[in-house]
């Protein structure tokens, strides 16, 4: 690293430290303790991103960054949004669970201390993992992928996406939310579609990677329209997770396009209002019969939500939106309970790790590795069914298992592991396979904040291995195709 780059790096770090410190002191002076601790908790993520950009390890530490980004969304945006915005729109910060209806949220400062332990533990884990690099990483991350690979990839994955779309339709995916729930029959068409459906999202990765300069080119407009159309069609099921997954894979693909990081950041910021509107509108439109209504009826309900429900009930929609981001405050219920009782569960249910690598179609039904929802049901009296499941959150589960130290340690070890995986991915000789794995894994890392500790272990082991095999097979097939096939798709 040259002297000018080192000076720039120190300048950025100093500005973040000084600016963040000044804001924190100001907030403490006015006794906004939760917000002050929240600002302090953003510093590790900012430091991690800055260091990664300057020392050329952004690609290596992208999984850790995605993990901390998911935690930030849940606790720094969702939870703090609930804490500070609810009073402004005349809503109390209370639980809405059976047995705890109307009970106020109490230990908010404890929560923000745990958030700091999670974020700083993640930063430290990633830093220490870098010592296991065999050699210094070359400068530059997220280099553009060869265009003939991208054209072949779009061709192949568009066919795969269409097949999965049709299989999902005939398997009952449009109404599964209200008719099947989470207990999909083993061996059914929808079971296989769900298990291997992650491959279909590669289409959106290739679409994002195929973006080009100038920004407002015909190619870019068409690809964005396809993305929005697919998101809208997915929204007709009443769910929003699939549509968001499409978007995240698309944005992940842009990292390997001709766009600069600055352009990608602007695109991401520009898409935020669209995503917010989509999530709020679908949430307002769906009702008990939404997933079983005819297409035209669903479209009418969505249009009614856009023109009537959301404008009139904007406070109510804001309220439920923030609660949804923070996972309905289920994690906070755990934190409040543990803070008052000081009872910890240690390694309870860890025996389930012995079966995480054995698929259900081999051994049949088995206890879920993500034990959070059932513990919320059994220990906290929450209503959890195949049609309504609430996540316990990684941070709250770690706290219940061993208190403050366990929270820090779990985050440290997880980020350490994710950075080691990032180092391993960077050593792969095939750029296309490396890029696909990184984005697929990053999506899971972003969602880690919803899982229990055991569920997280499954995600970063079994799910990673499964995705590597499935997506590696698709990438291998794409790499075998002649470049002349790609030329057929040239504009």
C-alpha cells in the first residue's frame, strides 16, 4: 500500500472516529442512550467496510459484512425505529403476543449493549481471520466477468428459472402460504422446488452482472424491467421474501458488472424506496383469502392498497413495517425475559447438529435445526404454527444460551468462520464460480439475524455445501458452452 493510500485510509478512519464520537457524546448528553449506543454499534461495520476497500479484502470479507449488515437492519434500523418512531405515530412499544399482549418492552439498553457486542465481535473475528491468509491478496475486488460467460449464463439460467417457476405453479406455490404452510410433503413437487429453488435465482445474478455503461442504456432498462416484473409476479403469492431475494441477487451481480462501486451504491439507494413501497403495499394488500383469490382479484387488492389503504393508514402500515423488520420483537421478548430471570440454556438442542447433513428425503421428518420458533412456542407461549412462525434472532438466542460473553463469542466465531470461507472462495481459480458462490453465501449471511444459533450453524455449513454443489453444477455447465452460443444473444 503506497503512502498516499495509507494517508487516505487514516483520514477516513479518523473522520469516522471523530464524527461518530462527537455524535455519541451529543446523544448521551441529551440522555438518548439507546440511540447513542446504536451509533456506536455502526462504527464496526463502517470500519470493516473501509478497511476492506483500502486493503483489497472487500471480496474476502464480504460475507462478514453481509452478516453485520443483516444485524444492523434488524436492530439498528428496525428496533431503534420501533423505539423512537412509535411514540411519534402514537403507538406504544409493547408486545403483541398471546400471554404478553400490552406488556411494555423494558430492557432496551441491554439490547443495545448486546448489539454492540455482536457488531464489535464480528469486526474482531474478521480481523483475526485475516492472519490465516497464505499470501497478501492482490489489489482489486469484484472484477467484471467475461461477457460471453454472462450471456451464456443468462440464457441457461433463464431456462432454469422458467422451469422452476412452472414447477412451483403446478406444485401449488401460489397458494402454499395459506394451504400448505411450512410443512411441505416430503417428496412432493413443491418440496423439490423449494429445496433446489435457490439455483433459479442465479438468473438475477447474471442479469445484474450484465449491466453496462452508460447507466440509462436500453439493455439496463430491459433488465431492470424484467426484475420488477418478476418481483411483482412473486408478490402475487402474498409473500415478499422471494421478491427481495431476487433483488439481492441482482444487486450482488452488479458487483461483477462494468459499474463502479459508486454507481452500484447509487443504484442501491435508488431502489430502496421501491423496495419499501413494495413491502408495505403487499403487506397491506394480503388478507386471509389473498393467496387463494383469482389473479385479477389479487391485482385489484394490490391496487386498492396503493391508492386507498396505504395513504389512509400510513401510520398503521409504518408500525407493522417496523415491527416486521425487527422480527415482531420476538428477540426482544427473549432478551427481556433472560435479563429478569438470569436463566441460561447453554447447549440445549445441540444434538440436532448430528443430522443437519442428512436430508429429509433420506431419513424422513426430523427436528428442525432452527429451534428458535419451537422454543418461542414452548418456553414463551407464542403461537407458532406451520402458517405462522416467528424467528428468535441470532443475537437473542446467543444471549439466552450464555449471556453477554456468549453473545460476543458467537458473533466473533461466526465472523471468523465467514472470513475464512471468504479466503477459501478467493483462492478458487474459476472467477464465475467464485462470484456465484460469494453472492449466494452472502444472501444467507444477510438473513442470519433471523436464525437461532443452531440454525445459523446449519446455514453456514450444510446450506453452503448444498449451494456450492448445485450452483457449481450450473456454472460448470455454462463454462462448457462454446462462446459462439453467447454470440447469438449479442445486441
